[in-house]
C-alpha cells in the first residue's frame, strides 16, 4: 500500500472513533495514553546508559567526571564515595583516610613506605582494611588501584594537584583547603575518620591511645604536657574526628575561616580559631595528642615501646622526606628484630632527622614549621 493510502486510512479510522459511541471514544483515549507511556518509557530507558552529569550529584565537586568517560564507565559506580566509605568502614563507622597525588604515588615513593609501615607495625596490618586512599589526580588513582583495595578519586576542576605542592605555594594552599572541605563532607555523611598524611609511618595501632570523650583530637608539632592545653602546636596531618553536630559545625567554621585569613593554610588558621569563642559556643571537645605516642621530626617519640606514629614534619621537599622516612623504617625494623627482653631495656634513638635537619629548615627561612 502506498504511503498516501496509509495516511487516508488512518484519517478515516480517527473519524470513525470520534463519531462512534462514547464507549469507543473512551477506548481510544485509553489506547492513546498507553502508547504515550510506552514511548516515554523507551526514551527513559535509553537514557539509562548515558553518563550522569555531575550537576545531578548531591556532591558535584566530589564525584569526578573522569570516572565517567568511556574507559572508566564500568567502574564509576563502584568507586563512588558512599560505596568506598561503606566498604572500608569499621563497625562503628570509622574510616582511615589519606590523600595522594602523582608525585607521592610514584613507585618507591611515599605511598610505598606508608603502606609498608602498616604491614610491619604492631597491630596495624588489619587497619589496611579500613584505609581509603583519596587520589587527587588520575595517575594517583591508577597507582592506588594497583596497590590498595579502597581508592577514591577526588578531582577538582581547574586545579592540577599531580605535581609536588611546595609549602605555601598557591597549589599547596588549594590542596590543604580542598582537604578540609572533603573531610567536612565525610563527617556530613555520618562517618568518623582518622586522617593521616601519607608521610606518617604507622608503627603501632593508635586507637587505644585516642581519647574516648573527644570530638576532635589532633597530633602536635610541639606538645606542652596537657591534652587540654590550647597552647599546644597542632599539626593538621593527623587527627581523629567523630561525626556529630559539633564536629560538622566546627569543620564548617574552620573552612569558612579561610576567607578571614587569606594566604594562610589550614593549620595556621586552626592555630588562630582554636581560641575563638565560637568553639565554646559549638561545644566541641578538643584534645591534643601527646608526641610520646604521636611524634614527628619536629618532636620525636623517644620510646620505641609506645610510639604509634612518626611524621616527617619539619621537613622541606620530597627527596628529603623520602631519605629520612627510609631511615625511620630501618630503625623500626631493627627494633623489631631485637629479642623481647632487649626491647624493654635497650635505649633506642632515631637516626633522623638527617636530610630533614633543622639546618635545612633554616636555609628556607621557616624553622619549626611543618611541611
């Protein structure tokens, strides 16, 4: 039948339906609705296979479009933040978080030493099941997938974090504040966390040393003797935070305070706002961690029998950090090799700082600051 005849027949059918009884008209209406719904369903079903726009995500800056391209489309859902955190969380909803960029992700670089410390530490290997590596660029994400179970790509539009971010440069400040913003989101999602820089060696399970009544507890560059003394010098590279209204409000206040102190990094701003009346109003229970257990190159832990973590702070540059972290790991392995009786009686001291000495810090004009 030619197309013109088909069209004429369709018109005749429509006229018959309109001029026939009311029952016929109702039937025509129902059939029309059915075919309209079928058409809409088919259209919606076809959209199901298209990548979702970030603009529809509840956390648009966190779910990166780089995971939704043709090569990565199949793993996009698996590596969404909620799924990654859920898979890594302890029974009480606690996760361990660290950030990683390409410079620190290269083979035989910071991330390898960091993971090795977990594997050889006392009671720390099991904690790898709860560690989430937050990759700040595509290369770091790919390396994470090679070496660890729980990986998430945190990509910030218009910012390239793949290179080493030198202290107090524009990229460094953006990275630090991006970290605070991200950690605030984790709290809002209901997860407690331990945040750790990747240049921190985990030698012993730190959880028994945390304060059970604290909302926010943080390591120090310099510890004055009391966990409640706000004069302590905190270091933003290691902290344990519980998810509740107080901590969420505190992180909001901390993050928005960057606008009041432009050019300052998160640690400097924390040193300012820790005295602010708003902290009292929030009701945040803040504690400072003793460097006897949570030490660093600024102020090393002196007793190998109780040390939990050691941080390559007060150190400038990736090469210097790597050099001293390797020495630190070797010191720890030597201690572990001793017979139990000798561990209790032998006096051990760290062979660092070496390349991270105070002389190198004075050379850059910033003594006693953490990098």
